[in-house]
C-alpha cells in the first residue's frame, strides 16, 4: 500500500515508515493521512513567510530587497508619522513599498492583502480583528504589532 494514491507502484523512499495492517481500509486511511501531511509540508515550504531579517540578509548578497508593507495605526497622525519615517528608510538597505495605510484595527482583509502581495502588516497601537475562520498562526507569522 506504500504510495497509494500518489504514484501507483512507487517504492517506499529512504526514511519512509512502513506499516503492516490487517485491513485495506486502515491502510488507505494511513496512506491518505501521509499524503495530506506531505502536501501540507511541501506547501508550507513553498509559501514560507519572509521575515525582515531574511530580507535584510539579502543585502549581504548584493541584492536590494523589496519590502511591501501594510500600515495600520490608531490615529491618522500616527499613520502620517509612520509613512514619513518609512519613506526616509535607506534605499540601499531595502526598497519599501507602502501598499495600504489606514486607521483602525488589523482585519482579515489586511491579512489577505498581505498574503496576496507578499507584504508585512505593521500595526501601531491597534488590535487585531481577525475572523474565526483564521487561526492565530496565519496572521502572527505575517504581522508585527507594537503598543
């Protein structure tokens, strides 16, 4: 049953666990679970969120990284100061691109925009208002909140 549903006839690879089970239904369940786990691991490896440290480490490789940002703050004055401060960031370190700036809580729409545009969400004195469909790990890996 090794490899069932992936590539028929595929031999077990190095490090693969082999199970001896008494019925085919149990073997199918184990194979399905293994396939789903491998798929999740490969998707996670492909879509690993970039961190600020990783982006700035690219500077060592003579590349200037581009960093997309979404900025949310508690009041418009804070948004304006953040925009001005970020615009003064040295361009030899990173090219900052403000995709969206607004007053208010970090919402599911902000997180979805960050995912779609490979951006980082920066919150200043705001709360996160994420719907139930999203887990804390989905926004925690892509957002940085202060205050």
